[in-house]
C-alpha cells in the first residue's frame, strides 16, 4: 500500500529500530514510547485494521501473539509482565491503518480506562 506508513517501514522506505523480523512479521520500537518498553508488532501483509482481517489473516494474528511471547522474553519483560494492545478504528485510538499490536512493559502499567 503506497501511502501506508507501516508498509513503508516494512519496505525500508522509512527507517525503524528493528527488534525482530521474519518473512511474515516485523517488530520495531515505537517512535513515541508510552512505556519503558514499547514495541510495535505488525504483519508485513497490509491489513488495515482488525475490522478488515479475514480468513487466513487470523492465522497470522495468532502467530503474531506467539511472536509477542518470544519478543517479551527477548526484551526482558516476560517475567515482570506486559500488555498487548490493538487499537481499532477512531474510538479505539487507531492512528495508523495497518494492523498492529502494541507490546508495552518495563513498568507497572496503569489501569485501563475508557
Ligand atoms: P495506533 O495509535 O495506530 O494504535 O499506533 C500507532 C503507533 O505508531 C503510535 O504509538 C506511534 O507512536 C507509532 N508511530 C507512528 N509513526 C511512527 C514511525 O514513523 N516510526 C515508529 N517506529 N513508530 C511510529
Ligand atoms: Zn500497510
């Protein structure tokens, strides 16, 4: 997708601080961290949001959770705990319309609020 920020990161047009990469996924540090550890986890395939996921996309999303588990281990937050968040749509606070999960940790996170 030409105008998608995260597709540009996947294609190397925009640089990122990579944490993990394989054929299907990319994990990189968020440019504006909301916690001491804040990684953005994406499938390389462009899926605009959870609302557009279909069919085998859900296999990818499942695998992305496995990558979250190993990334948390790699970043040293597995033991202390972490939060995995997907923002969907305007009310969910989604600003980049390429499906992604936030992996947050490294401190005791506040309660979820609406
Ligand atoms: P959303 O609000 O869509 O759930 O999350 C988008 C995230 O992408 C935000 O946390 C934002 O800080 C991050 N972000 C936006 N632009 C860039 C960028 O150019 N590089 C990196 N690494 N993160 C970005
Ligand atoms: Zn994209």
